[in-house]
């Protein structure tokens, strides 16, 4: 005879999963976030929140279903260690003046900034997800994936044609620079790959060229790119890449 649930000893893994699930819920689904998601459903932005695609340093990203297909929902968490990392991007940005110590206000401004950065980057002709909606600490954007399965990061999937992909990313960085923007966190973790090449994602930290550290961020982006592709047979000079970027 099967044991009743109360008498059955739950395996350790199950305990761990339950703990992880409630940790995620605790971290993102506070009451105001829940209400904001409900309002989005009422507005028809999406119909159901399916599952978490990723729990990152700053946010949890979910796949959601709308009547037109899938969308990605990024919910920023209001936890302290995350805010520390954000400070270097916020200093010198007037949009964060006076709110730097209010976790919720920072996350709200950050999500809005990511939405706006996506708009600017699309307008610059760069391959980034299309921004759909933003409310409080929640950003809804185009779902990058095939038949409901999200594309993998460059880190996970690698590149079939490193020279071409490296050039495409460099071209996107140049287009952004010409439009007065620096991504400021380019790495193999923030690039998703489809058959036609790379997409830049995670653009909340992107800064305008007027930011006091914009040039340092640009150099760091190019260094990261050159370093990653140098391990995959692409020989590029950082100085030459910067020259090309500035020419556009
Ligand atoms: N528009 C999207 N479509 C599909 N998947 C996405 C989309 N945006 C993000 N993702 C997935 O969610 C992951 C985390 O996204 P993102 O880098 O924007 O958040 P993050 O909190 O900064 O995460 P991390 O700390 O890992 O950088 C991505 O690696 C990717 O797998
Ligand atoms: Mg990221």
C-alpha cells in the first residue's frame, strides 16, 4: 500500500527544488509585482507566464505566451548585492539623481532605461529584442527563440563562423557608437545566437556617450569581444577595432 503523503519521507532533491521555487517566488513575486503582471494580462500584453528561462544576477527572465506568440518578461529584483554592481553605471547619469539609495526606485528607473535603450538600439539598426512594454520593475520584450525554445547564449552554443560573428558584433557596436550609445556589458553571456547571427541582450546598463566613463566601457566591450574570439581563431587588434568603430 502506498504511504500517505504526510508519512512519506520526501527525497532531498525534492526539498531543494521546493526551496528554490519558493526562493524565486519570494525574490520576484511580491504583491505589487504580482498586481502589475495581472494588469498586463488584463491589457492583453500577454496571457500566461509560462516558466523562468533564467535567473540572472539582476533579474529573472520568464517566457510568456501572448495571442501572437511568445514574449520574454524580465522582472528586476530589488536585492542589495545587485544594486552595488549597478552603481558605476548610475553615477553620472542624471536619470538616477536622488534615487540611488531607494532600491525600488532604482529598479524601476533601470527597467525603464533598458526599455529606452532597446528602442534607441533598434533605431540604430542593431540586432536587439524589440521592446514591447514596461511597468515598474518589469520589462516585456520580443522573445528570441525558435518554436518556444529560447536561443542559447554565445557562451553555451559557441559560433559556427567566428570571423563573421565577430564582425557582426563589431558592426553593431559601431552602429551603437554612431548613435551615441555604448552597451557597456558585452560578453559571450549577453549575446544570443540564431542561424543568422548574434543578438545583443541585457542592455539596462548601456550608457550614452556623454557618460563620464563611456569610453572606458567601450574599450572594455571591445576587449571582451576580441578576447573571446581570439580563443576561437580570430586574430583582431583592439586598437584597429576601436578605429573602425569610431569611423562609422
Ligand atoms: N528577449 C529574450 N528572449 C529569450 N531569452 C531571453 C531574452 N532576454 C533574456 N533571455 C534569457 O535570459 C537570460 C538572462 O537575461 P539577461 O542577461 O538580460 O538578464 P540578467 O539578469 O542580466 O542575467 P545575467 O546576470 O545572467 O547577465 C539570457 O541569458 C537569456 O537566456
Ligand atoms: Mg546578462
